C-alpha cells in the first residue's frame, strides 16, 4: 500500500491541490517516513506471498521463512526516528511471537518437518541444538515404532 502511495505521490499531490475541499496532503517529513517504512514492511509482504503462492504450502518452510524474516528485519537501517521505532517494535514482536518456533517443546512439527525437508535440513535452524533435538526426537519416535 505504501509503495503504491509513493508511486502515486506526484499525481496525488496535483489532485489534492486542485480540489477545493480535499484533505491535507502529507508533509515532506511524512513522505520521508512513509518511504522509510517500506523496506521494513517488504519482508512481511514477501513472506505472505511466499506462503500463499503455492497451492499447498508445506509446514517445513515455516522455520526458514521466519528466520529469513528476522534476518531481513535486522539488516534494515531506517533513517528516521519513526522508522527506527517501527523497526525496533517489529523485531521485538517477531522475536516474541516466534521465539520457540524451532524448539521441540512448543512447535515439534515445525522443527521435525524442516529437518526432514532435503532443501533445509539443519541449515534452516538458528540454533544448532534445536536441530539436534529435532533429530533426536525423530530417531526416538522411529525407534519406538520399530520396537512394537
């Protein structure tokens, strides 16, 4: 939405000036803030497109996509104080909401599916120990099935 707003900045400004009772246009400072926020929101859009683009998105992609979102957010460098504030809050919220995404205790199926997917294996995990725990869990489950 913000990308479209910036793309239409010039025609929008012209229309706003020509209308008698138009709402006030964004100030130059507000335009800078909008442009500063776009790179922070783009990874979320990419994540949504990635998960909804496939006919059958698989659970194994969740961990790598969340890790990619975290990495992408942390790499951004907003120029405005509002941009830095939004980045800080987005990073904190993503970290809080997905804190245990690759652990066995909270989300065992995500970590197991990621580990078993040949595209990702252990490389998708942020913490090696979480990958090892998922591996032990799978081995234990297979052993219990074979000993019946």
